[in-house]
C-alpha cells in the first residue's frame, strides 16, 4: 500500500489506536513488522521520493529521486478479502477498496521514460536486462526473482525526467480515503 500511496504523492497514515488496556491489536503489529522488514531493503524507494508518471505513462507505480526511479511490482493479490467479520459485507473485493490498483504483471511498460543506464532488484541487487527504444522502456521481472511482497526495481537514469505539466489533485486517480501531502 505504501508504494501506491507514494507513487501518488501521498503518505500512509495507520488509523489504528490502542485498545482500552493500551495494547495494540495484533493484526496491526503483524502488518508493521512485515512493513519494517520490507523497508530494510526497499525503504529508499518510498522515503524522500516524489511521484512518477503512473498511471499516465507507465503501467506500474513509480517513485523517483534525482538520477533514479523506482518501479514497484505489486504482488499477485487475492481477489477476496480474507478474515472479514461476518457483519462486514460492504467491501469483499480488494478492487472495491482500491479501484485503480493495477493488475498483477511481471512486465513494465513505460512510455516517455528517461533513458536508464542500469536496472536492478533492490532486495537482491540482481541486474535486470531491459529494452529501451523510442523513449519506451520494457523490463520483465523474472518469476524466480519475485517475492510475495512488493518487488522494487531501481533504475539508474542517464538523464533526468523531463518537466511535465503539473497535474491537479482532481486529475489524479486516487480513492477518497487518501490525500496528497
């Protein structure tokens, strides 16, 4: 979730408060533990970054900083939400909650992309081949390099992003539950 929010220029606010006895619910602790592990190897892709041109020019969420871009390959998410209480029937499908969420793919296609010099998986450092032609970047993340989480590919750029007209918040495809910072 944090990858998608940062690609939109938003921040994540964990709306979880303590119980009456001061303890934090276990599902929140589990989620934060998993996020902390991911941040150890992919944190640079979301800290002090700006949004990339997703979804206008690229099929996956992108964050960027001077000289680099980060492509966030999302995991293959389940269609149904598991573990919902019986009385919760409003939202049962993940896409009902996050409608513009891209589908699972192993292939990045980025039009109007600045020219990359290198591409590698942040988690392992594995170099990745790519094809760049007519300002379009195509890169496939092999299935044997995929994890069950968001896999981040770092692109080192030969050139910086070209300035594009600013997009108003009203034009960004964000659900109403998040707000840009």
